[in-house]
């Protein structure tokens, strides 16, 4: 676990520093990738099943070099912000590594975004070049960009856009046809045209740019997940990402022989760092089941490619376990993986271990602002710790729990706001100093906004979001506690608890519940189940049985939307009754 040091007062403090591990690496993403490529040139780097393509580390390096020269041919400078708007495919990783090679800042844009969200992303991050796929299912990416930028109808390059004066280039590629030469709008550049622009860029230019780079350079902008409102642009450095990936890979026990199934979207920190970069620091293979998550495709990829690990958020694992053909797939190659992004119900973890064979699966915790992993369980932890905690903080980092009102460090076992400090903390929110100062204090502590408690051994238990806490008649109620209780009900598959305004009590508890397939129940039955088992004031006054939840693309439940929808529905019911 590494060396722990705690500071004690009258009671043992919740402050934990974790040291005595391998030193931090002062290297860029490109330097780490080149080292792995030199050691494992012929090992598979990426297997993209939907593209029917396999690339070795040597292949990947060649593709990265070609694109890096093309980006220099566009005139992109060190620190130029390059947006990527795409589902999962090989080119996504090539863009990730090529921008890192020349010191451009990759801006990850959620492929589920529509025009308003795209406008916010391009404006907030002041994107200078956008690389995108033409479309996916009902998402017409070119059409949405054209709606915002009618100038795309003209074959003028570089672009001169009224809405986005800094956006000078827009590049399009079709993952199903990498050799595409036709452009869906006159103002766009095709992938092949971009590669051709690099043919006149000498290798010395790349080497010169690499020599200028510093591990502390900003290299990535990711947007917060949008579970609590308008996304903010998180600035991350090589140092943040490389070291977070390295220590996560060590916790997983990854080597060049591992094959990780990645159904997580690459645009997200879980996909880009905890998945792709974790593999790229070890020479492991990235197995991409498809452009977006489908439980059957994921199970098939694990079986056919003999994956040793799989990542996912709890809702993904629930969907995989509930697939009608689940038992048709041979998952015996699985050993480990990470479940993170949302609280992990104990029964779910038990089923993943027993039915999927992930005996060493880890539970993780973190956030985009921390690159993203801050805590992980250990493969040797007992089952109780694996389901009731999110493990210990990573090496070379600190964690503590503080009183949200006073900021004072609380004793072990006391509940308060979780704070972390270390190499993994973001540079800040892009050009938002006030928002940065509200999140990172003067001493460098990142205030997560999550509620939790640290035990005497340094294990963290997450109990909810600070903003999610419900105050009902003066009683503090933590939704995660009620959710964990209902996950024990044999008929319940998914539950989300929020507080809604109430004139008499201040707030009341409402639960949205989705039942397991084939089960039936009514709200009163579910309330009766809670009587005598949890405090009366925690029993939801309102229970809605639902088929689906508002979700982010990574499977996080958007509680702020549930709160809005529930309040609106209840207000409508009250008006109707009057």
C-alpha cells in the first residue's frame, strides 16, 4: 500500500499522505509512448473491432508521426487548442498522441453534444482546429457545425468564422473509410489532405518541437461531466496524466501481455487516461468493441480477443450482466478491471466477480479535476472494503476530510468534504480564475464537493455529493445511504435519490427506481420495505418507478435533471388536484 503518515490531534486525524512508492516520472506523454514503442514494436496496440483493424505499436507510431507533421503543416503552435469530436476509433488515439507529440492541447468534446453544447465547448476552450467524424446514428456532426458556421459552404481556408474567430481549421474523417477523399462541406479538410500537408514538413521540425516541450505543459482540456450544470474546461498537463496512468497501471498489475476491453468513451477522462494511457504506459493492447457502448459488443470483444481486463461504470456492468446471451460468451480470460464513475452496489460487484470472473477488479474514485483517479481499492482487499470503500489514495498524493463550514480537518470516521492534493490536481479551469480559486484553495487542496469519511487505515468511503445533501426539517440526509439501502431490495436494479423543495419541511426525499426485468412493485410496497429498517425521515416521501434515467454518455445519472423533472411533475400534480 505504501507508507502512510497521519497527523494526530486529540482524535486521530483523517489526513493521509501516501509515499514510499516509485518516483514520479518527469516525462511527456510522447516520451513515454516512444519508450514503450521501442520495447514492444510488434505487440498489438489497438484492436478496433467495428473498424476491422489492428495496429501494432510500430504501426501506431508511424500514424502518429504522419498526423503530427500534418498538424504542423496547418501551422499549429505549441499550446494551440485542437478539438476532437468523435466516437471511439483508432484515429481518436492517433490524434491524442499526435497532439501530445507537437505540444498542442487536445480538447475533448463529448460526441453526445448538440449545437448549443458544441458552441459552449468551442467558445469556452477557444478551439483553433477541430477534428471530427461526419456523423454517427442521429448525430450529424457536420450539419451541427454548419448550423453554427454557415461559412463552411465556402471553400475558403483557413476558415474565417463569425461565431468562432479563433477556429481556423476543421478536419473530417470517416472511421469506416480512412482513405476518404470527398469532403461533406467545402470549407472542411479531409484526413488525407491533412496528412498530405505534412509531407513537406521535415522530421527535424518534429524533433525540434519535442525538445521544446516540458512535462508541466498543459496538454489536455476536458470538460466536467455535466452532472451538476454547465461544464467547465479542466486544464491538465503531461505530468498530471502520465503519472496518474502509471500508478493506475501498477495497481492493476498491467504488463505488455494484458488486453483491456474499453467500452468507455475516449473523450472522457476514464477512457482517455484510465484506459488508453494506462495501456500505452505498459505496452498493453487497447481493445475497442465499437464506436459507443453496447453490452453485447463488449461481451463479444472480451470473449473473441481474450481480454484480461474490462473497465466500466456500474450501469455498463449491469447491462452486460443482464444481456440475454450473457452465458453464451466465454469470459474466462478476464482477471481485472476498474469500476468507477458512480457508487458501486455490493451485489453488483459480487456478480461481476462471480459471473464475469473479474476476481481482481478494482473500485476507483476520482474526478476530471484530478486527472482523474485519486483512490483505488487493492486486489487483496477483503470484500467488505471493496464494496464499502473506494480504497486508498494513490502514491505521492494526500487526502483529508474537512468540515465543509470551517475547513478544519475532521477525525477518522467523521463525515465531511473530501479534499486531495498532489501531482494529479489540475492546472485549473481554462481562463476561469475565480472558479479555479473556488475549487483549489491557497494550500493547493482540491475540494471535490464529495462527502466521505476516511478510516484509520486510510480507506475512503464516499457518502454523497455536498450539493446532493438533503436537509429535511433540520435533519441531514445523504442520498447515497438511501440508495445503498434500496440496492439490497431483490426487485431493484437502479435507484437515484434527490431532494426537492417542500414548503413545510424545506426539502423532501424522492427516489427514482428502475426495477429488474420481469419484476413488479408499487411505490407503497417499496416504502413499506424501508419502515423499521432505516430512520423514518430517510424514507422517500415520493417514489417514481421509471424505465430510464437522464444520463451522461459515460453512464452517470444526472441528478440535477431528475430534481428538475421531479419538481415539475409534482408541481403539475398539485396544480391538477387543485
